[in-house]
């Protein structure tokens, strides 16, 4: 499980050498520029270290999910300016990896280049060794710092690590594996998980994997409604996955008192009619109304449980947090994590929506993951191919 780190490479292995660094610059864009630079900033310790050691840094990433070839909408060129601002140094853009070798050789010591979106080439998602050879030619050694993409076995995350050695973990990758790994392997107790989001289907494996390890799992978000239906409660027009009700029933049966469901909900006739919202206990959801958040009683209950915890892992919002007033439950969980951290608890937040919900609070939490799907798969106990391909320590 422990992987060789960039830190373990001697100075001579870095100085003047071309470091091919897989980063996860799959960032949200708005009007052609970066809307949230969290993932760029998260890669800075690795990039800066390499530059200080005199390496020539060649960055590889995907961006979005382009279909069938190059698409300007997903060009990584849009990221260059923000990266230059954060680095305080110029970034050379390499539009075609197959023609990029001379550019990488011309880079000065400490220079930085960014290669165009790896998903513009069909072999990327097929983990094609031929494309991996093209990538490998751009560096003298390989660093994977893209934790957020480590659950993908792609040419730039997996195949390339077998071709270009040393193949080591960058500092962000290391940090993610340490925090998420330690939380699971040696949790201080009570260990409480908070899971939310729309769909139970995406969270089943993580519930199953966490149940034997945690003391409690607090459930919020629309996925709570599938559990309510499994308990025989009417949920009006709430989002439910009818084909998962039987499974929710089975999970309830085997989890005993560990699975903590909402006591009540914030409901409204529809999202556009949010102004008509009100709070009801979960057994009093009327016909024609839908659940959009956990209610005040649940917020208090979850907060009390979180303040007793010594380790907390959180993934998924409690309600439709991007549409106030249905953000209250998610904000309450964020506040409770900060308070628990203040009392010495280890507080870990998965990426994606839950990371967005704690934006600005990162310093008051133990760790906020840059990986959405990757952090979930890690919590599920799955092997991440991008990690497995790196050299063992
Ligand atoms: C992410 O944001 O989830 C990662 O960058 C991986 O992207 P993907 O889900 O499109 O593979
Ligand atoms: Mg994803």
C-alpha cells in the first residue's frame, strides 16, 4: 500500500531531468477560465519542489469528458493563465504530445510545460500502451499527483507508470492516501461517517464497506428517501430509486442501530416553489410534496453525534445545497465538522459536492480530498489503478 514518494528520489535524479507529472486539472470552467482553482493549488507543492530541485516539469491532465477527439471547449489551454498566475512563472503549452519532445528538451531547468488534454487522444481511456509510450517520451521519470483520477486505469495514469521509471507518488497523492488511509485503518473512536447525495445506488458499496468499521453512519440527501420508502413511509414526490428499495431494506436489517436516518425533512411542492417550504417529521410527508433537506431536529441530532465523534468522514450533501434555503442541512454538517475538529477530532471530507460545501473552511478541517469518485472508491476499499501502478516504497 505504501508507495515510493517523490521525496525519496535523490537530488541527482531530479536536477536537469524532465519530470512527467500527471496532475488532475479537471477543474470547473466558466467563460473560458478557471472557476475554482482548488485542484491547481493542490498540485503546487509537487510542482514547486520539482522546480526548486532544477527539474523540467511537464504536466499531463485530462479536462472534462470530450467525446471522440479534440474539442476546444475542453482545451487545457484555458488553464494556462491561472497556472502561470499561481506559479508566478511562464507555462509553455504543448498542443500535441506526439510532437512535444523537442519542447520538453528546450525547457529551462525549473521550467514548466502543460500538455493538451490527454482525453483528446482515443488511447487515453483505453489505457493504450502506444499512447502511454508517447506520453513517456515527454519525461525522464514519472510522478503521479492526480489522486482525483487515480480510480481511472488510463494511459496517463496507469500504462505510463509501467513504461517510465522511476514512477513515484507526488505530495498531493501521498497526502490523500495518508489521510484517507489512516482514517480507515486506525480510526480514533467513535468513528462516524456522514453520507448524502441524490442516489443510494452510488453509495451502496461505501455503506457496505464502512458498516463494519464505523460506529454510526448518518444518512442525508435524497438517498435518505429510498430508506424511508424501505421503512414503509410515504415520501410524496421525493426523488426515490424504486429499484433500490429492497436493497435499502436489506441494509437497514443488517446495519442495526448503526444507520441513522433523518428525523424530519424540509419539504416543498417543487424546487421552483421553494418559498413554500416547511418542516415535517419523516412520517408526515404529504402527497405532492418532496424532500429537499434535513430538518432542524435532524441538524441538531447529527451535530450532537458528530461532536461525540473522534473521526468523521463525510461524503455528499444533506440537501439541495446550491438552492437556499435547502443548504441549511449541509451547512450544519460543515459547521459540526469544524466544531468537532476544534475538539480534536479527525475530520475528512470527500471531494466533489461535499468539497464545494466546505469551500473556505479547508483550514478548519483535517483534510478535504481533491478526489470525488476516487475518494469514494478508496473508502469502498477498492484498489485505485493509478496508485497500484506506482513503485512500492
Ligand atoms: C473527477 O473530477 O472526478 C476526476 O477528475 C475524474 O474525472 P472523470 O470522472 O471524468 O473520470
Ligand atoms: Mg468523476
